[in-house]
C-alpha cells in the first residue's frame, strides 16, 4: 500500500509535479508539522523561500470540534456566520475563543520561527504544502489565510488526496496538485512506510536552513 518512503521522499515526488512554477515568484508554505518536511523538499527543488503557515481553528465553546472559523498571522481571520448563528455565539464568546487561540498561535509561531519575520506573501504565488489531505478543513482555511495576506495566486499541493478533492475545495485555491488521488483514501499514514510524527525541533531546523 505504501507509496512514499517518508515525508522527504513524498516531497521529492511532489516537487517533480511542480516544475511549471520554477520561474514564478513562489513562496512554499508548509502546514505544521509534517507538511513542513514535505515542503522543504519542494522549496529546495524550486529554489524558493520556505516558511510555515500556522492556522488555528476557532472552536465552539464546549463543542470545540465544531469550528466557527480560524485565524492566522497578521490578524487574518476567517469566520463561518452560519455556525456562529446556529451555535448562538455572542460577541464575548468570539473574543474569548479568539484571544485564547491567538495566544496559542503566537506561541507556536515563536516556537517554529523564533525571531525570524514571516515571508511577505504580497504578490507571490503561495504554494501551500501538507503531507496529505483527509478532510481538508485546515488546508482550505490556510488557502483563505494566504489570500488575505496578499498572495496573488494559491497553489495547494500534497502527496496524497481524495479523488475529486478539487471539486470539494472549489475556489479555495487556484490550482491543485497531488501525486496520487484515491477513492479509498483511508488513513494518510498508510501511504507512507515511515509516518513518524514530526517534532517541533525538526520544523525549526528545516526553517533555519
């Protein structure tokens, strides 16, 4: 079943399908943590800047698995009015959840990037990379966040995705690239020989290269 040796191998295979971007102003954005390992190989092949795109979902109080939105850096925010309305969330609820998640976002960004500034996305092709797509909720929000931060074009690229994922994502990205799509996706990890969890330290080391 396994198609990729590990995330680095997946990144090299993915990079081979992205050569059309080699002459464009690309910034490769890895979704932590595993996506950064894949993204590092793509950035290396394209000779492009590598950064991390940290997204935090905003969960309905006492039903945190139900997201009413998400946030990213630079005060970027995506909200789902339908969920906010159906969950009867107040302005205080929104502020409280966002404040808590923004603090966690800042902590994670600091852990990954240290004192380095994020790469400016204005006018760039934001190439968002993860180690696979299951539900796609985080990746979809990441596309919206990158667009809010000024990217002129969004490309979402992954080693493995569900069959028909481009339709599910709609206009979230401008282009979709996958090494493999499957009607019977199952767990993302089964497509890898080695799907060991990526540590914060590994992410930091890749971003510092």
